[in-house]
C-alpha cells in the first residue's frame, strides 16, 4: 500500500472543549488534513520542539531522543498505520548501529513529538486519509504551527451556539455546513467530532 507523506501544519485548541488539543497533519502537496486529538502534555512537547525552545531540563521526549542519539539509533520515519475505533496507531521506524531496521509501536502523539525532534518524515496510508481526513478548499489557509490563533479565540457567539447543538439532531447537509464553519474557526477538535458523526451516518 502506498504511503502518503504528511507534515505538521498546526496545533489547535478547542473553542468549545477546555484542555482539548489537536495536532493537524497536512498532506504534502495536497489539500487533505488529518487532525488527531492529543493531550495537553503531548501538545506542549510538540510545540516546544516546533518552536526550537530549550527547556532548562529535558522533557520526556527530549530524554528519549537523547537516549537514541547517544546509542546510535536513528529515527528514520514515523508511520501512522492504523485507525481503529477512533484511535490512531503509529510505528517508529528506526535503524540501529548494526544497520538493521527496527519498528517500534508508539502512541501517535509520542511518535509525532519524536519525529519533530529527529526531523524525520511522517507517513500514513490512503485508507486512513479517506476515513479520517478533512478536505480544505484552496481558499483556506492553514496557519503555521503555533499557539491557537486570535481568529479562533475571537469566533462569534453565534458560531459557538451553533457548534454546541446536539449533532445527532442535525441532517447530513447541516453537519457538512457546520463542519466547514468549524474548520474556518480552526477548531479542529470540534471538527473531529462532527466528522465522526458524518462517518457514522454513512455506514
């Protein structure tokens, strides 16, 4: 199965759900986005590496990256290879001092935090993008990886009220419209919930 290369294009927080974050992966040379819900600690670990910040003491992912470097283990790539019950599964594809490739299972959030530190490529497969990917139109610009934008913080009250409706009471057309509105607000955590509801209706 052909691998599709991804890159981290944004970190997003939820307007409607406190302490909820998503890392947004973008298809290289494509319009699809793959948002993945992550914890606050993992969001911080990714943000620190993206911003090239140097904490006074190594974070857990820094420690693991330093350990691999010290013992001559290279992280060649990260592969998000499975989506099951809304959970993404990832592998670290490494190479040791003997030159033999080794694959290590990992939580996707941890794998991405290490990928940023190792500056390695991130991949997934077409079936995962088909199931969980979101399409952006060419007029929509995804912000660079950073803290939540002022645009997201200042979304209108009416938009927030709309996003709090019971999704099950909405039609497919209304869900698709709401999804586009939420994407414009860059609330990828909420977008994931709406996307999952749409996918459930299609089954």
